[in-house]
C-alpha cells in the first residue's frame, strides 16, 4: 500500500539538523483493528499514546500520507502553550470551582508533556522559560492593559499573567520600542520535530502500527479506505488539522491557514547578550500580526508570523524560501531587533494550521459514525493536541473524566455539531477583509501624522473583528 512520499523541506530548520525520515515498511497493515488514526502529527500520536496507556491491549493503527511530522507538527514555532485558543471567554463563564479546575488542566499541559518526555526518554530541547508578549509602542501597551483586565476576569492571577515594566522587559528581552510586556510562566519552547519523532518511537514501542507513506482516501462507518484496500476499525480518528479539507468527510469544518517562519544562523554569545532570552522564553509582540519567536537550543533566533489563506481552503506545504513572503518576515524581525541587521537568514519555511469556525479547539465523539476527532487549534496546537489526545482517549475508552466534561467536548451530535465555515467566496473575501483591517491598524498605530480619531476608529474596527473570533 504505497503512496506518493513527501518530505519536510531541507529549508525547514527542524528537518535540517536531523537525518531524513525514511518511511517504515514494517509491520504490515492489519485488515482489522480497534482504532484507526488518520495522520501522524501530534494529535494522532498523542491519541495513540494515551489509548495504549489506558488499555495496552487495544489494537491501534496510524495511517500517515507522508511521514510522521510532515504536517504542522514537524514545522511549527515550538511554543508549547499551557492553554488553548479562546479559553478566556469560557473560563469567565464558569463558576469558581469549575474555573479553577479547568485553569489547572490548561496550565498543566506543559508539565504533562515534560513528564511524558522524561518517562519515555524523549529529548526535544524543552526549556520551560515562559512567554513574553511585548508591547511595542503606545497602542500595543494600551492593548496589553485591556488584555490583562480580560485575563483577570477569566480568573487568571498575577502568578499566571503579569505586567513587566519597560526595564523589566529589557532585562529579559531587548526589543525595539518595548514599553513593557505581559509575562506568563505557562509556556515552554521545544524542537517540534524531535517531539514528533520521540512520540513516534514511543508509540511503536507500545505496539502501535504507524504506517507512513500510506494515505487514506476516505472513511465510512467502521471502514478506512486506503489506496490498496480497506481496513475495518471500531473507531476512526481523523487527525488532519490543517489538511482536513483534503478528506470529503471533514470538508468545511476545519479551515487551513498558513504561517511562515524564518531562522537565523547561530548567533554569537555577544549577539545574544544584545538580545537576551537567557532562559529561552518564547516571545511575541501585541500587534495583530500573530508573531512568534524563540531562541533555539542551537542558538538561533526563530521568528514567525501568520499569513495566508488559499481559496477553497487548500492546505499549502511548499514555499519558496527566496520568496517575498519570507522577505516580509525578515524585515519585521529586523524591526524587532535592529541589532540583527547583518545576520544571515539560513532557513525559511511554512505550513498549514487549522481553524474551527468557533475559533476554539474541539474534541468530539460521534458514536453513530464511529468517529472521534479533535482539532481547530488555531495556531496553538503543540500543547492543545496533548490535551485533546488525552480527551479523545478518554472518550474512546468511555471514561467520564474532568477532561470529557470540558466545554471543548462537543455533544454526542458528533461531526454535525461542528459549525461549518461559510461557502466560498465568502471565506476568502472575509479572510482578506479581516487581514487588511489588521494590517492597516498595525501600520497606523502610533503614527502621529494620522489624526488620533481616525487611528481610534480603525483600532475599534479591528477590535470588533477580533472580538468576532473569540
Ligand atoms: C508554521 C507554523 C507554526 C506554528 N507554530 C506553533 C507554535 O509555536 N505553537 C503552537 O502551539 N502551535 C503552532 N502551530 C500549530 C501546530 O503546529 C498545529 O496545531 C499542530 O501541529 C497540529 O497537529 P496535528 O497532528 O493536529 O496536525 P498535523 O501535524 O498537520 O498532522 C496531520 C497529518 O496528517 C497527514 N495527512 C494529511 N492527509 C492525510 C491523508 N489523506 N491520509 C493520511 N494522512 C494524512 C499529514 O501528512 C500530517 O502529517 C504552528 C503551525 C504552523 C504551520
């Protein structure tokens, strides 16, 4: 049961340092199993891991079109966040006890991943240094204050998110126009592909059959269609995230959007002294651009920014490292760090992440179809996929737990309970309208030659659009 094989590009930093991943030929596909998982990214592998932890006798198979980590899991920015997108509106609506339990569950993601890595001997350069959301300029500082108020309303304390003054920020990160930052300890940075590969070896050791270069053509009740035949399974777990539109059964539920990253050559100790990040904290600014960065274990600065939606939600995995999209990110990185003006960019790559229509992740069990799935992490899937993998394992093993009682678990209506995205061309037009409003707002922020009233108006419009996304 072969298939066309694709590899992570060498221009992806994470792949560059590791030996090319060869597809495995063993063991053979079994015609019947308990759980068939589609996709060997974090969601698929975490689900397999927790299923086997709960019931070692379960027969689990994973079918991966390319190789483990070919998707977003092998390409991302390596932020392991102790939280999930859109959590604060939920938290604010819970009573105090439930809110506290959910907060601990979310913050606990980082420790859970650390614990598994230690237990299973997975080395992925994990550094638990927290995250700095820097306020670059007055408009971003204003946004930071409003955000802190929302965070308090959601029950987060100053131990979870706190304001750092400009000098406190500078002691950790020297970023241009930094007026302060929101700091949270609930984040770590890691090498994403090493985590995928460690999980792959771990689940194989536990007896999970992971079949690479083995694309799934579709699935129906109790059946997964492969190129050369069919596999029967009690449960089917599509774990495709940014590639969900490629299977007809998931079309319209999770939309791919792209994010792109550049990485510098390894920097000298003196260059790092001029930047900071001694504890390898993750960093971002508070623009609308969804920027993110980390200091890698081998001393490079990695910098990424969201951007890109393809008509009809086609996922995208190939990028031209010399293209304008990367020049833009490099330019932005140099605005953040003028001290890196002459530093060489050695890697540039991108990938597709998945957005649910509700802009928050979900996990669901659809008994009538024999399907359990999760996704819609909105670019914050490194940690969320661990939480959802645990949740799916509980749902499949029919365990009632704190995880299965959470708001992110859709009711038994299953797949049909997932809101559908608007049809094209509305999605395409909507995406570009929102993106243009965000770019305009970022460009006008702090521009003294533009009337303050006009800047406020654009800011309020962008706020309203952002509000729609939570
Ligand atoms: C550039 C970028 C930066 C990011 N940065 C961060 C970050 O710093 N922190 C964070 O939390 N999140 C980040 N994300 C998001 C995060 O990486 C994803 O949410 C997460 O990896 C999703 O994991 P997954 O297993 O659900 O999907 P994926 O990792 O995309 O896995 C899906 C798998 O399914 C396979 N597949 C597709 N079609 C088929 C088929 N028909 N049959 C079989 N297999 C198939 C694919 O090859 C792929 O391996 C980023 C994403 C991108 C693209």
